[in-house]
């Protein structure tokens, strides 16, 4: 029982981290043109970390949910962890790809302007 509960808690914590990490990226200032590309790259890395935590959280929560069902235990913590992991993974992926496109556009415009 204890190992199932621990796995459920691990899935819940990873799910919470995957939801919170992209929100931390809102604290990074992007209004300075000289550092905006670097800030965007930092945000992309944070979103990538959120997606990784979310994927691991999905795997851990789904496994803990299956084990809890087989053992006849409550599986609410694993279910919440699974939902948070899915939401965090999707949220991180959206920001990751949107910011990736924005950074690519900014770099292309900067390169075009430099080329004259």
C-alpha cells in the first residue's frame, strides 16, 4: 500500500510542477529588445522541462492508478496527478511551439535586417 501511495504522490507532484513551470516563465522580462531573444529561449527551455515533467507524471500516475485499482485502494491522488500532468504537458507544449515560432521569426527578421 505504501509504495502505491508514494507513486501517486510522485505523479501528483510532477503534475503540479508541469503546470507551474510555464507560469514561472511569466516572471522573465521580455520587454528589452537586446535580451528578448535570450529570454524567449529561457522560456522555451522552461516549457520543455514542464513537458518532460508532465510526460513522466503521466506515466507515473497511470501506473499508480492501475496498481491502486488492482490493490483495491483509493486512486484519487493518482487521478489528480494524471489530470495535472496532462494539462501541464499540453500547456507547456503550446507555449513551447508558439514561442519557438516567435523566436524563429525574430531571428529571421534580425538576420534580414543585418543583411540589409
